[in-house]
């Protein structure tokens, strides 16, 4: 790295900092160029002169990296780092770092909010009251959806990382029984927990083994009338199979914060599926979590510049 302040380029900083955080700690490290979003046809031009390149969802393929002669470091502003060709970066001698653990509580709390909405329909009923439905009732109360108590229900949590553990604590506080599904468990155990779970919540990484984890076959293992939650990665679901399971009643409801393609195409089958809640990939986005992400990103760069890189995903 040169002795002069490094040139830092942020390719897509808007989602991390739409204006309510400060970039000052990053600007104190080097000369910064910030882009809210980088279209595909501008990635190469904006990356070419960077020494330190930061990305969230902007892809950095091998072809782009080969045309960045000054590049010394890539920081992914997220936990998942599949947007970077880490092998090509390693061959170029460029470490790639990620941001682990910054949003565990925020994601777990959003997951619980989705579950509570499926169980009680708070938002739906509030809207119905504002639409005049309560004013026109002859009875003192009404409900438009089955009302579902969490106490005593079983939640199957796929993945026992920080988010899965955080969700387990919340679920237990509501009186739920928690069962974890991990990579160490066999197929028989997985099928057993799928069959027992009143709620199945996904908190595992996307790998070739977990892609389409929820498909027509595995949906057939589930207890009829269960809820499915996904705040992890969109491709964990075969979305057409989940939509069909909602239509047929195999699933009583589903709630997702992630989709296979984001933003979704208008014909995504989950957009028209019954009793399917969809939020726009915001489970991670509390101000507190984003500030932690910013702090870790800055510390990752400082550690690299000091010769002791942390959170490297392509050693």
C-alpha cells in the first residue's frame, strides 16, 4: 500500500448509509469516493483506480478485478460475500473481508415480527379498522384471520449461528419449544423436525447444499398448516413450490424478507400467493445494526493497513 492516503471507492453505499449515518471515520483513513448505486456497465470504470474497494451488492467478477491494477483490498459491506470472485481476488493477492455478526438481534427481531404478524394479523386488522369495518360491525369484536397463540408451539430453526440463537431466545420468551437443524444432523433428524415444527425459520448460509432447501419434497415433510419464515437468503426457497404449498394449504402462511431476485420481477410467484408476507430485505437495516456494520468495516480496513487483517474470507 502506498504511503499516501489510500484511494477508497464505495460502489453502493446508499443502503448502508442513506443519510442518517456519518462516513467521517472512513474519510479519516483515505481519499473517498462514494456512489449510492453502481450500474453494471459502470462497475469497471468506477473500480479501476481504487486501492480499497467497498461493495455491498455490486458484483466484482474476475474480469473487473483484472482491470484494477492498484487494487489492494476489497471490503464487503455485508456478511454474505458471494458478490465477489474471492478466488480471483486471492490469485491477485487481494484480501476480501466481510462483516459478521453486526445484525443478529435486528434480524431475529424482524423474524419474530413476521411471525407475530402471521399469527395475529395486527397490521391487517388495523387497516380493516381504518377502512371502517369495525364501525360497521354489530359485534364488539371480529377477526379476519385465524388467531394463533405461540405458547407451546414448536419452532424449527435451520442454522445455529448468531441469528438462529438470537431467535431461539425470543421464541423461548414467548413460550415456544425450539428445535435446531444443523449441518451435523442427518436427513432423518431434519425430516423429523420438519414434521414436528409449527414454524420453520431459515437462518443458514446459501451454499450448493442449501439452495432450494425448501422444495416440493421437503414441503411434503412439513406439518400441514405450519408457517415458513425466511430472513436468510432468497435461493433457499423454490419459490414456485412455496407458492403452490400456500395455495394448497400445506402451509398456513409464509413470511420472507429475501427473494431469489431482488428487486423481484412482477411475476414472482410469491407476490400473488395467499397469506404470504414479503418485506423488502430490511431485517438487517436498523440504524443500530448499520452503525455496527460501519464500525466493523472501518476497523477491518484499519486492521489491514496495520498488517493484521481481520474477517478475511479468502485467506
